[in-house]
């Protein structure tokens, strides 16, 4: 069960907004999981807070379901992680021998203090399947994207992220996103972000950007690094009610990490 996401690598969206694009200048990050809104596993939504005594550990929250060991989504005192599928699949970029990507992201969540640490950890990991990864950092106040595979790892910023994805998506300073689809279509997430550019906050991302783009049907999470809070919603299990239209759960991470 824990290795199931390793194989399917759902569509998903990754968004980072900071500096001139956000209302306060602080970094905001979206992890939108697009998989199956009616998934029975959503009967057991769980945010697990870890206070590990392992040397070098940071308190961190694993956002998923009961029994999930690796990280599909997560937020620590230092960084936040997100993931999405990389299509088309290419056998030359994958192997079954290595550390499953959810465990790599869990290591980043637990041990990375900044983007430099995350880059080194991801590049040095014995990777398996091809995915896109997003890592946001509180101290760096921005997000980096990773084109991640067994064969290679490329790192991208708000200046060049569209190069491996689709050059049809416009570049904006302080904005990096990998939408659930690579094509520029009506309702593309860029159009929504351009409309709110300079005013983006957690409410805009959770209440307007993700619902209008219809992304995050299974899990929708927004990390607000400046306020140190997380908003998360899950789909209504055994129905097709997506997470992005359901009520948001507010998590005060300052309180949770200090307990």
C-alpha cells in the first residue's frame, strides 16, 4: 500500500508564489493531488506531526492518510514538499532499484534546512521513477522545481521552469508552477495567477486558484511559510466531491510543532 503512489504518480499540480507575486512577499506553496476523488482511502485522512529525536531532524507534518509512511505532501519548520507525474513515461529514466520517491521526500522534509540541503539530498539519492518535485524553503523564501529521475536531476526556478514542461506557459517573477497538464488551455493556472499577481495569499490559492483550475481533487494543501500555517482539504470519500471545493482544515504549525 505504501508503494502504490510510487507506481501511479498521479497528475497533480505544484505552485510556488513569493516576492512580488504574493501579497506579503512571503512564500506560499500549493500541493494539489489529482488522483481519484472517490478513493476509499480518504475515509482515513491524517496529518501526522513528528518530533523525531534522530540527529538533524526538524519537526515535520506528513499530510496523507492513516498508515502512510512516505510523503506525498508535507511541511516542516524549514521546508515544504510536493510532487506530480512526469509524462510521457520513459523506461530509460526509471529503475525499481533505489529509494522510493515518497521516502526521498520524507527525508527532505525531515532533514533539509534550506534549498541547498534539499538540492544536495535529491541529487545524491538513489532515485527510482521519473516525477516532478517542488520544494519550498522558509529561509530562502522561494520554491525550486526538480525534474527527477533515476538517470538525471535538473533544478528549475521561476525563471526557467517552463523549459521542460511547456513554453506556452508564461513566465512571471516570483511564480513557479507545474500544472496538472502541460498544455496551455482555457482556464490555465497561469491566467488565474496573472489576475491575482501581487495579491496572492493563502485564501486566494485555496479558494480561487485551485477550484478555478480544478486541481487537487483528492488532496489540496496550501503552505503559508510567512504565517507558519497550513490549509488542507480532502475529497469526500466514496463520492466524487473533490477536495478543492470542500472546507479547509486550518493547522497552526507554530502550535503543533511546539507541542
